[in-house]
C-alpha cells in the first residue's frame, strides 16, 4: 500500500505499473480489478481469483478497507525499475500507464509513485 504524501498539482502522469496478464487482460495484483481506460473502480471486495501470492506485501486486504483516501486510485512508479520482477513471474506484465484525475504524491517502499483516479491509457512494455 502506498503512503500518501500530498495532493499533486499534476494534471496527468505517465509511469510504470506491474499487472497480472491473464487471457490478454490486465489485472491489479493487489485487488484483482481489471485495468481498463476510465475511472479507477473501487472494488467491493478483494478478488482473490486474480491475486498472486508474490504480491501479498503490496496490499493487505484488511488494511485496504481502512485507506479511504486511496480508494479509487491507482499508482504508477516514476521510473522503470521493476523490469526484473516482471521477468520472474510467468503471468506478470509491465505496463506503461497514463493516469489523471485526483492526483496524489505517494511513496511505496522508499520509491516515489504518483496515484491518479483515472486511467487514460496503458500498454504493455518490455
């Protein structure tokens, strides 16, 4: 889970995100929500079907329900630093994603990330 540092003045941002790729669709490894262009959905519950045990540290379901200010957001890394992680997982993919909407400056594992409430576009990258 990201730690929210502050609101961001950015209108949009393009960064990198790890996703689970199943049957040509991309899912959040933390919530199981499918990534699609549009507003970031708020899941009613964590979809265990599309979670991978490797990602258990990304989001604790009990903690998720208490992070009200983060719900309806998705975060992207500022730098493409996670490529070796993706190559180790058979169903993982690295996405380049443009986000916008309600923007937040966040931190995850001492790395700067930006969160937004809308996905404008995304594509899988090597």
